[in-house]
């Protein structure tokens, strides 16, 4: 992950741009020979930081963020929605074909491979160390694909 943020003056509200890569595990039960789905994301968000103890050396903070962005998949493994409708969710031309129980005609549509998402989340920061999680809902074909990444990392402030 790479991110750039800006907080004007002493404002608790700022903006942030993130670039993310996610590699999802393979589906060993229904597609053991398929490669795992990969996802690149470019996101923008508003971030609200709440300092907990400004006198502390580590300046502990909690923060909340929300925004949206663009998504690009590769090797997307299609799946049936859990609402008993039988609808199959795909990612256009980036969808893996030949999955048992998924008709090939369903994945033949091409939307250029770019999708959109919205997200909400929050985190805790202690000095440069942070832990963060977001709920992300991606507008894939025939239904949204959701995931909740959890990040642990280090921020450098310039």
C-alpha cells in the first residue's frame, strides 16, 4: 500500500489518496487449479482524526475515513450470490472461465475491467505505527463484491 494525505493547518479533517494491492486466497473446494484473484485499487477518502493525548510522545489517535475509488481485477473467480437467486457475479473479461458449475456465457461480457467502489472504515495510530480496517464494496457485474482488508503498518510524516 502507498498513501498520501494532507491535513490543512490544525484541522482534524484531511484528504487521503491510497494505492492498494490485494491478493486473495484460492478457492480450493470448487476451483483448486485456479489462480488466486488479484485486485489493484486507487482510492480517495476524507479522514477525521481524533487525538487522544496530545502530551504523549506517541500522540495516540483514532480516525475514521470514507470515500471511493477505482478497481482493477485479474483472475477474478466468479461466484453465486448468497441470496438464493442463482445470480453469478463476474468481473467482465477479467473473469476466469471454466469454473465447474458456472456457465461460460455468463462471463463473456466485457466492461473494460474498471470497476468502482465505496468504503468506510477506521483505525488507530500510535506515533507512526497504525492498524486500520475498511469495508469496501466493489460494483462488479451482477452484484457487489465486498471485502474487509486489515492493514498494519508505519506512516512517515513529512
